[in-house]
């Protein structure tokens, strides 16, 4: 599945709620509800139409009907995950299908609301989904910044960082790399400065985050 990600102007910061439901009256009602609390809305009658659209680079969530013509809501959830698009999902359904609800929640859905639902329950679910997306985006930005700092390290500095994070002392690192202890101290200082680490604990945490994400890819 191909997907585009469009550049968004710096002032386009309002959260966007995507609605996918083949019931036009429900789409319109949800659109009005979300706009009434100042949220932007984009509406689609099928999963395929959403997949042909562009997700803006702003906080967002997806209100998704389970049963849709063509690709189902659960299928769409799986497709987005495969495409590495991590948008929080609130499922809605007119069918009280408990196994389906469990499957959706296990796959990361924020909530599962049976129709008819109260407006306040939907707004509460959307608020929770947007907060989750805000945290996801913050973590992604921090990881991106961390990787950018790591890219500025020389190969030797990366080796020193890895050994420091593994708990080795300067003398042990010097023996491991076949360099003097003074040279290790110089590299270590450069690593701390370039990574923006305030302490050894800070640097160890950074190394763990980088290692965790590289091994999960």
C-alpha cells in the first residue's frame, strides 16, 4: 500500500478527526459534533477512500466503523499498522460483537463504542485518543532528535558510547579499544556534548532508546 505524507504549514496545528463510516447521516452528525468543539474533520464513506487520502502532520485520530463496504474497519486497522501509520482509532459499531471488540482493543484501539453512543462518550474517547497521539508524536520527535545527534558522532565516539553505556570504566574501554585512557576521556566528553547528555544515566538511557528502536526495525 502506498501512502503520501504531505508537508503542512507551521500554523496548521489544529487536531484533525478522520471519520470513516458508510452511513452519511452518522458521518454528518459526528462532523457537526466535532466541529462544535473546535476540531477539524475529514470524512470518508469507505476505508479505500481514506487510504487514498493524505494524513496531515498534526495531532489526529480516527473514528472508524467496524462494518464497511469492501475493506472492514479491522482490516483498515491492520493496513495502517503495516504501513507504519500509528493513528489512534476509536471503533464504532451497530453490532455488539464482543470478540470483534476484543480483537480491536488488542490491536491497539483506544475505545470501542456501540451505536447509539452518547455524544459525551464520543468526545471523551476522542480527547483520550488525541492525548495518546500527542504522546506518540512527542516520543517520535525525541527519537528523531536523538538519532540526529547520534549521526554527528564519529565511529570511535559511537564505540566509546556503547562501552560507556555497557558500564565499562575508562580504563577498561581503553583496553578494549587499544587506545589511551586520556583519549577515552576526550571521546567520552565529545559524546556527552554532542548527545546533549547531562549525566552518565542520561547517556545510558539514550543508548537504550536508540538500541531498542534499531532492534525493533
